[in-house]
C-alpha cells in the first residue's frame, strides 16, 4: 500500500494538473470505487459537474481535493493499487479504469485506475482540524493523527501518547491515530536508522529515543519523496504513470539475509502482524522485554 511519500508525490502531481480547473463531467465505471459515497455513483458524478478544484492536500496516506466553496472535497484513498493519472483525454482507456473526470478546458483528464478495487473516492464535508487551528479536513479522517512531515505534528504529544500505549514500537508507528502516514516499509527503515528493535516496549522509550526515531522517520520519508517514493511493482506510479526509485536505497525492508549496510550482519526477517519485519540483529538487538 502506498505510504506517505508515495501519496505526497501524487498530491504534488495533482496540484500541477488539476488546481483551478473546472470539472465538466465525471463518469463512474465501477460502483465499488465510490462505495463510501453513500448517495451512490450517479450522485457522486452529478455533484462534481461544474465544480472547480482547489489545491490538493494530504494527511498521512489520504489526499483530498477541496472544491469551490471550500466546504466539500473529493477524498481519495489509494488502497493497494489505486492510481490517479492525468493525460490526453483521447488516450485509450486503461483496463482497470474506475472513475474518469473531464474538464471544461478540454485538456488533460483525471482518471482513477484501481486493479484490486481496495481504494476509493468520495465526496465529503470538510470540518475543523483538531491538529491545526483554522484548517479543515475531510470528516471521515478527522480522527487520524497529524503526520511527521506536517507543521501540525507535535513531537511532545507523540511522545506522551507513546509512553501510555504499552505496545511494541512498530505497532505504535503503524497506529494511524498516533502518527499517520507510516506503513510497514518506512517503519522498518526508520527503526533501522534509529537502531531500535521493532518489539521495543513503548513505555520504556526515552524522550531522546523517541526524538531519534521521529527524526529518522522524517529523514527516510523525505529521501523517498525526493526520488518519487518506493515502487516494488507497476501498481504504484505518479500521476504521469512513472515509478519511484527509493527501493534501491532501502536499508532494511525486503533485504532478508543481505548484509547490513552499517555492520555487515545479515538482515533478519520476522513474522509481524501477518506481514514481515526486517531488522539488523546487531544494530537492533532484541530487548529483554518485548511486545510482539
């Protein structure tokens, strides 16, 4: 699933191609892709026609495009394989095209392509943001935390919540109500950079360790963002259909039995929440007391 850097790459592409343009028409080709728009596909399409798109925004793994009037927005979650693509409106339709948005200037259209249909679009109200005074967020995501690349993110609030959580540090990083945008890949990468084991109990974390971990998360996601994110297959691409290149720079994730770039020890893979967790057995030793 795309994580914060990948979604931010898409947001920046949308900003270039959709901001200030007026929608001429919207077409829903698969109802599952707007399943969370309770009024249904026809209502979704009808309510978009004639609306102008404002600058897109993002929090964690969600992005949204405010519409004229600033009280509603199109909220997007890419799921496992969702893609928001722009291009010549006359181009061939993609095999897994789910929603198409055309603009009144006749230029590039916007398409939501989703092979596995786990992602979705919906039209939703904007409500006051609990993390940033004067800002608005889509109502369905008002409960999620600010992400570590936002100005609204408060490291002290994060640290205090971390100490209260009484779980493993990686589970805490994946908890979107605590810190949003961090998924399996960047959790492993941040923990490797911070030299912390994924099962370290959160209640034992010091403020200095929490600060080191946050800085590692910000650094690794910033580095990924600079090269277009991480693409392991063709399912994640930017709005122009191009893949990211951060896979080449991963230090832990997916590198089982390969040498640690710091100490040379083979990277270890552990089972974790029906997924995998990658770490260095030397740089990130298991704690005596652990939360698995």
